[in-house]
């Protein structure tokens, strides 16, 4: 989970917040109680600790507590959002009674089932989408206020340790620490998988190698991002840009599938809710196999070790596999493999 800390600029707290807090972000300390309470009791529990029930202003809380939301049994957290009465047309409000303007409902919510659901939880709806092999489909649901869930508490940080990215491991403009000893940067331009790798090589980097799901929160702002993996035709395994077997992946549904034989032999992070195949899901991150052809262009993630030399590396775009004329009916990949060496 620590890798998620720097990616979202959440800091594991031991200075600015008290010992109860797990995370610091944007001037606030967060604590997820291990107790389960009804909504009113959850509100009181947070207040007794000097906190308040959290009122999300964006989706970052879901990414912060992803490991909890993805655990067996699908954890569920109370927020400070609620209704003051049972009427459907009554707006949802925060703890000060102000109407909420940010929402992240999933699965046709809110539905005020049987007219009894006035309080709002954050939970994982993956179990609702049968047959899609999904692990993480977070969002909001209206729930009966008497249901016992974990209170998610928040308070302002006032200590000397209240700073974002205090260590500043990646001082170069546009680069961020991933908490796993790497700096990363998301491109603003679109390139093919091969050209993207060469662009990263210009600054001593490569397309990102992943060890967990922590980079997937970047899909909140874009639908797909090239990462540093492609299919090894000789072994039918997925390897990184150094030629090593991938030690982690998050293929979803039936992927990789080389859809309709379109030479989908390069890997990307992809947000699948926009496909329309997972109805009423608001956010479904994972890995997708995509065409490596030069005409297929996306944004991409460059990555290099903290403190690495930033000199350009030679980058040569070559076909991944070559075919003989006798294989004309089964053409090999027409796209790219990147070979780069340190100058």
C-alpha cells in the first residue's frame, strides 16, 4: 500500500497527525476505524476522537483505501453524506447541512430502496458484475443508516509534519515519486507504444514497470496509458522493456485476448467503464492488450529509478518479430520493439 502514498501524494503519517491516522493528504489526516457502527454512532465515534466523518470531494479516498475495498468481503465505509428525511427528492447534504455537489454513484444508485436509505457509503461493487473477473469497482451507495459499517474519519493537519512529498525524491518538474524507489511522469502527448518508449529514453527512462495497482489511479483523468510490457512471441509470455517476465499484472475480464487477431501485443492501463460492457460501473481500472501498430497512439508513463542519470539513451525502433514470405497468411507484428542501450 505504501506505493500508493506517493502516487497520490498521500503520506504515511508519524509527525503532523496523531497516532490514529493512517494517511495525510491535502492538509488532512485520515483514520479508518476498525469498529463497525451505524451512521449516527459512526459520526459520534469520529467526533470523540477529534475527527469528523469524511465528506469526499473527489475519488481520491477510494484510491487511498483501495486495498481495503479490494479485500475479501469487500469492506464498506461510512461517509458524512446523508439525507435529513426519507423523501426521494430531498438532496444529500454534508455534516453542515450543505447540499453535496460531487457524487460517484455506481449501479443505478441512489435508489432509496424501500424508502429507508438515507446515508452514503463508499464500497466495492465488483461482486455485482458477475462474469467479468473484476476486483475493483468502487463508488457510492445509499444505505440504511442503521447498517454497521466502518467510520472513515478526517481532520485538519496542524503539526509541523504537514507537508506533501516531504522528502522530494523526484525534484524534476513533472516527475513524482511512486514510493517504490522510482520517479514517474505521465505524458501530455500521444504516441505509439514504440515511439513512447523512445520518448522516455530521451530522459534516461523507460515505459513504466509495475509491481502493484498503484499507478492505476492515473486513469481517473485519462482512459488509457502505455506501460512497459509486450508479448514475447517466442515464449508467449508478457515481458517488460528489459526483457524480463512480468511479475505482476492486472488483466481484467478475459484479457489479454488479441481481439480479432489485431496484433494486440503491447500492454496499457485502461479504464473499462467507458467500454459500456460493464453496465453502471463508474470506474473499472486494469490492464488491456492493445495494438502496437504505429498508428495506435496513447498517452504513456515514463519511469526511472530515484537518482538515476537522466542522460538520453539510444533508442531503436524495430519490428517485434519478422516473418518469412511463406508466413504471409499469418503476418507477424508490424509494430515495434524497443532496443536501447546506454550511450
